[in-house]
């Protein structure tokens, strides 16, 4: 099921979106969905590392150690 969401863009960003839509011949909604999905995927990939660094600040290195182990595999 799809949900509708309304947002307000600064003029410069809106104009860039329009230009991209014209150039790519894609709908603005499709461009925004793809951009949001890519952004969220990226954030989700980095979330464990950010959380581990926050824990490291308070002296807990367990999460960071686990991430390093996974990266070495």
C-alpha cells in the first residue's frame, strides 16, 4: 500500500528536481522516491557503525569489536 506525503522544497532544490525530471524523462515523484530509498539504505548501512562509535565514546567497545570481526570475514 502506498502512502502520500507532502513536502516543501527550497526553490533551488525544486528547480534542480525539475531539470533532472526533464533530462531523465522521469516523474519527479519517482526521482524523489529513489533518492529517499537510496538515502535510507545508506543510513541503515552506517547506523551500526555510528552506534558503535557512540558506545566507544562511553568506553564500551563490544559493538565496534563485533563490526570489525564482521568486516574481516
